[in-house]
């Protein structure tokens, strides 16, 4: 064996330096990649053309509090070759533009800044872009940095929001609004670009209203991996098909889930339960289902529309109406999942992949009722006592005791208390960890924090309990391949045909199912004795015992949560191009003197050469919604459209993907995210289907 290499020599060797560098070849290639530009942005000037054909119904409250931007039209960025000298000079004026990330990160955010920065500098190298640090907190507290070309170049096409960081501070008071304005005025900002989700773009609308008289424009950019920022007009015209970051996150989740599919198909051992982000909407679940062809995928919006036809039929026969037949319950859900598990086990597949949305329980009737009631109770307590409910009752036992007082009429003495004895009884039947989860403090927006609750554990505990019942009833069994059965019997000198009608309920099938009446070795022996295949004093032949044991299911699960890893993944080719052009669009809206608009790209579902940069009036998207017990103006989240092409394709193929037959599984391998190459998908699959006219 040769002498040991000196450590200093080893660490300084070119091979070692390359192998241990912070940036690998993929990252370096990402930095040098140039996203495509929409044709308009390859020209010198643009115009903003009003699009009055796109109609929205204005919310009365939005009209009242956002009077200066509520009448904004949809604007299309068009070629401006014939514009006046005055407008040309307006493009080239020296500008100071601020940019802020708000909320959780989403792949592609850095490219929004890159597109904005490149376009600002293209028209005037003296212009400056300032990034506010740690989100809107930096805007309020005047914490910022000037964004340089070196900084932008280091983050091109890279994931995360690490360039200037992000935060969740809300500008929800007059003081914060005034402090943020002072920051912008001190910097001499011409415009502010807010990159965020629905709440952040809501904030952008209020900032635009407040800043307008001071000459500072505000542009929003739609960001959320959940995909719940989608904009359609009153007439159904799609102006923003999906928010940026969605495709990348869905691809990252799909890659991990497909790896699990390979594992479970290889080991024939586990059901992998994959919870993916999506508190309100199931877009990520639908997209990852289309990407992976998972065994079972639950779309919350469909569950909310569930109707129990058996209960309806019974009610109709009795000439009554059963309102409980509408909307799925936890019991219905667990039965539905068990049905899939049992069907697959019957053909020897006691394994699979299940995808559920993070907020699945918000679509379950009794859970939704609990959430609404608890939100109301907490909000009323905070208002009446002027103290936070969670500080007044820090422990779960204290909170449960307070609910008990209400149900017993010790606090709420109305004839119809909001929390009654029936609520108390049902609530106490829930697992302790879930009761505690329902009582946790709401987030900054007043939303129930599903990510803090192991919803998948609750659902699967109910599934396991019911599978136990089905096992005792002899319904849940693993099918045995007929050739495997014959091989076992013949190896021990027994005639397979002699025993098959006694053992199996379907003796002529490819996968043989032990009869439902045979649920133990005792009942197995009784069946053999009664059919005169053995004497009472004899022991069951070993091969038959082996066959019976092979039919006994052992339900094993592995749970996974996919959320933060998707937020931090590298952006896909689609998101690299999408976000860079969003940054370009933001600049052209500013140059065109727009404010209170959301930068968007129309025709995302089409080929790139059909993409159209537009500005969407944020105020027209807002409506009143209850938050923390109060009505507030917010942008409505977009749910999965059950009539969309994407969902209809999923619905048509899910039985095939369940693969509850003797054939092969249909798992799909989407592959790793790449930002270039002939094999890279150029848009989400759900959008591909929705592009079909």
C-alpha cells in the first residue's frame, strides 16, 4: 500500500477543489442559461393597450377602499414602434425601483428580479434596483440593499429567495403603511414590485392605493407553489393560468413520489402515504397524480362534492330528505381508501402510492364544521375579552374545558349555542393529537394551520381500524397467484385441484382468494375436515398452512410530507422562462405608467410563441372573506375546476392507474428537473390538457 497523501496537498489538488466546490457543473450551467424572451421584449419599446373585453364584477367594498385603482382595465403589453418621442424618453428616464419577496419562497423568484434588473439597465444603466431584506419587514424598517449585476448573475435560474430573503410581516396598520411609504420616499423610488401570493398581492393593491398620490407605482407578481392564484374573467377567459413556482414544486414532488413507487413496486411491502402542500386547493395533488400515475390520489374539491347515493336512496324510499348524504365524512373517506387497498390486495398488490392534499380535512364535512365553529368562538373571545384566546387558555385541557362550559350553557346561554353537547361528544371522539391540532393558534391570516397537524396519520389510523374489521370478516385478503399455489402444493406432493374448491372462493382465477369464512387456522381446519380432506386428529398439512399465511395481509405504511423541499427546488425550464418574462412585464407596466396591476402572462398553456404579457387589475380580483372572525378584502384562492380537461383526464384514467387487476402497475417516471434539453417538459401537464380546445 502506498504512502498516505498529505492532507494539504489533497485539499488543494484541482480534482478535490472541483469536487468540493460550492457550485457544481449543473449550478454553473444554470447561471449561464439565458431564458427566452417573449417577442415584444426583443424590441425596443412597448405600449399598454387597454383590453375592455375582459370583464370583472367589482366588489362594493373594494370600490370603497380602493377608489383610485378599482377602475383599472386589463392591459396588454404591445409593440410600440410608432410611439412618440416623449414616451421614448419616458422609457429611458433614470429610475429607482424597489423589489420585495413576500411569503414562502417559490422556484423562479430570482429570475423575476433578473428580468426586472436587466430591463431597467437596458433602458438606462444609471437606474437602480433596491431589494428590501426579509420581505415586507425590510420595507417597513427601511432595511435594503442595492441589487448589483454580480448579485443577479450569481442567482440567475437558481431556486429560493436567498438573494434578499423573505418574510411574512403584514402591512396591516396605518403606521406600517406610513413607515413603508417613508422608506420608498427616502429612496426616491419610482415604483415597487411585490413578489408574492394572494395575500401579498392584496397588500400590493393597498400599497398602490396609498402610494398613488405620491407618484409611486406598485406592481404585483403572482407567486405560490400551491397554484391557487389563477385569474379568469366573468366570461371565463383565462388571464393567468397558474402562478410561478407551481410547475417546479410539482415536478420535485413527483420525482420523489415516483422514486417511492419504484421502491414499493420492488419490495411489494408498503403503502406510501404522500401529503403534498395545498391548504385550500388540490392543484399540486392533481399535477403530481398526472405526473406519477399514483395508485390513489384524493382531490379535496371532489370530496367536497361527494354524495352518498345509498343514503339518498333510503331517504327517497322513506319519502324523506337526508341532508347528511351530501358531503363526504371521515367514515366515508376511510371506507373509500380501504376499498382501493382491498381490491389491490386481492390481486397480490398489498402496496401502493397514495397522494393527499395538505388541506384534505378542510373538505370533510364534520371537520369543516368544527373549524368554522372554533374560529368563531376564538374570534368572539378575543373581541369580548380583549385578550388572545390562546394566551388565556395555553393548554389543550384548558381549551377543552372552555368548550365544555359553552356546551353546558355555562357561558353561552342562548337556546342554540354555537358549541353544543353533540359537538362536544363528536369532538372528544377525535384522536387527542388532532383535537390539539384543531385548537392550535391560527396563522397570520387567520387560517387553520394544516401543515402542523398530521392529517395523514388521522386518516390512515381510521383506515387501519376499518381494515382490521374487514380482515376479521374475511374480506381483506392477499390474492395468491395460481401458479405459486400449484408450485407450493406440488413441491410437497399434494394435488392442487383436490384442495382448491375448499380453500378458494374463486378457484379458476389468476389470483386465488381464500374463502371469506376461512379467517384463522382453526376455521381452515374446519373447512378441510368438513370436506373430508383431513381427519380431526390430524395437523393441517404444512403447504396449506403456508398458503393460508401467504393470504394474510400485513398493512404497512410509510408517511411523507412534501412541502418545503418543493419551495426550495431549482426552477424548471418552464418557470425559468415564465419568471424572467414576468420581471420584464413588471418593468414595462411601470414604464407605461401602470399601478395596482399584477404582472401576468396570458396563454401559458400554449406554446411559448403565443405567450402574451399583460397587467391584471388587482382590485378587481378582491372580495370580502372572513379572516380571524372579521370580513376582510382578499384575493379569492382558485380551486381545482372539476370540469377542467386536466381533472376530467385524471378522473377517466384513475381506475386504470389503480391497477386493481393482475396486470402491471402504470407508474410514471417524470425524471429530475432540468432547465434545458429536448426531454424537459415545457409546462405543467394540467395546463397541457387545458390547452386542448
